[in-house]
């Protein structure tokens, strides 16, 4: 820990890390949220009177007499909010922003048009040579390669899905591709940004040298394409939509039971396959034959029979059902699952640490709520997010 003064209580493995972020919507801000969950002090710069666009995303709930986006309530936790029109052509704004940068470890943004605001990597690194700068965009920045006119394109979640080729594979073969929800590419990009930011931070701590990092949404999504690209470049195979059916192996699908439940069955590799089904029962047929066998068997049995008697080792091979105690559930049911409740805060952190210190549950802040932040610490003043 340095001699800095901090607004938030000290907790978690990232205690002592300060992150400044500017921009809106999901990928970059949610990366900052994940860092904040584990102790980083995150100061989110928002436009005065407007704030992060996510604040306006329906549906809404009423909290203390105010209308609050439920997505904002979940995604903006544990961060401080500073309202500032971030245009460095105004001397007082430049002074304040540079004071923040001097005392930061990481600056991340997804505004793309930084040059129009007078923000340049070279100048920021002069102010703080150890600073890690993370740029998040749909198509990447031209300084890192790529066609400038493409890099300048606007992008949202589904555009990243489409440009990476991911979207083409989603859904049934006889229908248009189905967009993966909710905002899958945004959240995938957020995890890529966490990895990028921490990689740069570790490097800066070891060497004393800052880093400039580029995260493109379409490239983040491309990392989740398994062997799709290499299947084509190495074997000339073009991946196509197959719905829930997996042509590479079976059983791996949703199967309907006699009483109308959907049962998710997945078993990969000879060990799991034979343990679940046995040679005699499913034979040695291909994926289509195995899937047909399971569907036929499931149609003759109720859900509990499928989960309990038909496949005795169901939980060992990844079986789930559409019911309150199974794995294949409605989103609302997830909130009430005993396993979820017993596994820590499923919605606040994806990694569970033991012991996990309690940070007091800082709620999402109002726009500019943290103008109490004295920036002699930083140099002026800032407000958790509501």
C-alpha cells in the first residue's frame, strides 16, 4: 500500500489499487465493477446530469422514491461516481483529470473519440509513467493494427457477436441466427478487459513502466469460438448452426420427458458416456442415433424417472432439469436455488475467496455522488453509486 488516502474501506486482494474509468454501458464499466468487488477503489467519471447510459436501461424499480434501472443496481455496485464533462480543452477540467491520473494505477475507457476531448496516451504517461491505460472498443484502435475506417465504426453487443462470427452459429439451421442474450459479447469483453488490466498492472508493478492496452469486442468474442476458425483453416470445414444439437458428440442436448419437462443431458468422452448409458442401451451409433435413443427413452419416462432411475449417475455427468432443484431453470428460479444461496453472493462475484471479507455492501451511486473526494488526495473532491 502507498501513502495514498482512500475513500473506500480496505478489503480484498486489490486493496490499494485505484482505477479511473470513463465511458458508459456494459463492457468497460462492468470490468471496473469486478475489480471493485475485490477491493480496487474505482472512480467512474460520468457526464453531469446524464451519467452512464446504463442508468436508463429498463426495467426499473423504485428505490427511496427514485426510479432506478435494475441493471444499473446490479452492475454499478462498489464504485464511486464523479460527474465531470471530460473535455481537456477546459484548463480546470484538465487539471482535475490529471490530478486523478497522477494517483491512479489504471485508466480505462470506452469512449473511442478521446482525441476530440484532448486525451492522449502519451500525455497521460508523462503525468504518470506507471499508468496502465486500457482502451475498450468494438473494432479496436488503428494504432494496434486494423483498417482505420473499420476501427472507427460504432459497436454494441450484437455487432461484436456478428463481426466475430459467433452470431452466425447461434440458433437453428432453418432460421436466422439468434442473438445470444443478455448482452453476451459485452460481458465476455468485460472479462477480457479484467485480464488485460491485471496483466498490465502486474507488469507496471514489476517494471515501473506503464502500458497501453487495446481490447476489441469482436476479438474477445472470437476467443470463445473453440475450433471454428481452425476447422476451416486446417480442414476446410465451415461451421453451421445446429440448434441445441451438438454434432461433435452426444448426449449433449435438451430432451423432453413424458410430463413435458426439458432435461439437459451432457456427457463427453467414453467414460461418462458408458457410465451414463451403457453400450447395450445406446449402442455404438453416431451422434444422431444416440440423441434419438435418449429422446425416445425420455419420452417414455417422467422427469424424476429420467433424473433418478434412467440415468443413475445424473449429477456426475452433468444432467439438469427444468425444475426448482435442477440445473436447467428459469432465470427467476435461480434466485431461490439453495445451491446458489449457499455458494456466496452469486450475483456479486464470480470468484469466491475464503475468507471473503465484508466490504459493507457499497450500493450503486447517484451521478456525481462522490464529490466529497478531496483531490488534495487527488486534488479536488468526488461520491458510492445509487
